[in-house]
């Protein structure tokens, strides 16, 4: 069977999109920042939560990396759906525990099942996606799932929900993941792409690109969230939140559409440019602040789509674990640490990110020129 002969069922496509959305939503709203907010409440505020927050970040990151590696080592096509179900079930447990646990030290330990579960889920799902939805629809499915997660996260009732209700929503998202994982059938062709992007130099370049973007985004988001003036102008009021939700969804869908047409380099460059420009515009009293908000939402959704698409296109368990462990968990942890106690971005961070992403994309272009034809999908 070749790629052109494979036509996934509507259920397979819907289940894949639902799983992506559920996993991304869980990571963004609970494993990423939700637990930190719960710790702040339990300890009386940000100051009292610093050490516990650091412990939770460390525990979540270590567990996430462990879950990613174990999922990659144990993955087989036959075992994939059951492995994904188990991972999402562990995510559900991690989200449910804070509803019955009130001691701060115990709350920090909740980061372990949450991190391990979502780490295993993301790797397992990404490796399954190409077989589940086929090559031609992979980018669009990833874009729709990513846009769905970011869009729902920005709805007023969700974004402004209490930390406890965020845990409930994360639990429900994990349950959606469990249901969707039962419907996915990775029955498509097993061919894997070759070319520069999946050779050691190309893999290194993509890890650098994605690590830099995740680190910058996490730092910017944390700073904005903890700076009243910036938060008020960025995520305040129903009209703004609805606009942000629509912007996220449309940008992710557009990125997925572009990725299905082999525009991964251009898509990444545009996403990075939008995100970097936003970082310079999202300053209080800046005359183009509103433009910065639009650029930020678009850039975040676009690069987040690439973050899932690149390893999913490769369908290699080890590579997928490497990308999510280093770029995903490593970039997120670094971003939170960099943002601690700050009310603005470190001046060097956008510049460093621009240099890292620009240099890596340029090096990739040189490698592609040396190879006969474009990198295969």
C-alpha cells in the first residue's frame, strides 16, 4: 500500500484531532501552569510557592522526560492505542488528585503522574499520527487539534476559571483523550520520510529551533500572566479573549494547511518572526500593543503546530521522545525559570532566539541545497 491509496476513516481523523486537542489542552492548562497556580493558592501567594513551584517544575519535567523515553522504548504499532489510553488515564489521575489533596507538599508530588502521563501520551500519539491519518492530512489534523486546544483555552469561561475548576477541565480533557485513543486505528502505511530533516544534523537543527521557540514563548507567557498591566491588555475582557481564541484556531489551521504542502521551513520562519515581533510590541503603553497581541497568538499557534508535526511526520519513537523531552519539557522549564520574579522579558532572550532560529533555518537550507531534491515527506 502506498500513501495515495490510504484513505483514513472520518472516525480516525476525528479521534486524532480530538487526541491532539486533549493532550495540548492538558499540557497548557494543567501540567504547564495549572499546578503552579494551585501551589500559589495553597501556600498563600507567589512568594510562598517559589520553592514548591521549583520542585513541581523539576518533578513534572523529570517525569515528562521519563514518560517520553519509556513510551518511545515500549511503542509498537499494535500496542500504540492501549499505550495511549493508559497515558491519558494517568493524566486523568494527575488532574483528579488536586481535587482531594490540599497539602502543598503533596500537591507538588501530583506533578509526577501528570508529567509522566502527558509525556507518554504526546510521544505515543505523535508516533501514531502518520499511520492514523496519512501523509496528506497530517498537517491539517495537527493544526486543527492544536488550534482547538488553544482556542478552548482562551474562551472566557475557561481562561478565567478558578484553579480548582481548571483541574476539573484538565480531568475532562484527559477523559476525552482516553475515549479518542480507543477510536484511533494506526492502520496506514508504515513508510518513514528520509532526507535532511531526519538525519542527525537536521534533527539537531530542529531541536535547536523548537527549543528556542518554546523557551521564548513560555517566558513571555509567564511574564505577561504575572504583570497586571500586560495581562489586562492581553487577556482581559470577553471580546479580547474570543478574538484570541479565533486567532489561535485560524493560525494553527493555516499552519497545518501550509505544512501539508511541504512548507515547513517557511511556516517555521513566519511563526518565529510573528512571535519575535510580538515580544518587542508587547510592552505597556506601546502604540502597537494590539498588533503585538495578534502576532503573539498567531506565532504561538503556528510554531506549536510545527512542534507536533515535525516528529509526527518522522514517525520515529526515539526522535519524537528527543524533541518533546528537550524542546518541549526542557524549553518550558527553562522559560518558567527565566521568568521568575520578572515583569518584562530579558533583553537578550529575543535576540538570542532570533539568532538561534535564523542560523538553524539557514543551515538547514544549505543542507537541502546539497541534497538532490527536497526533504521527503
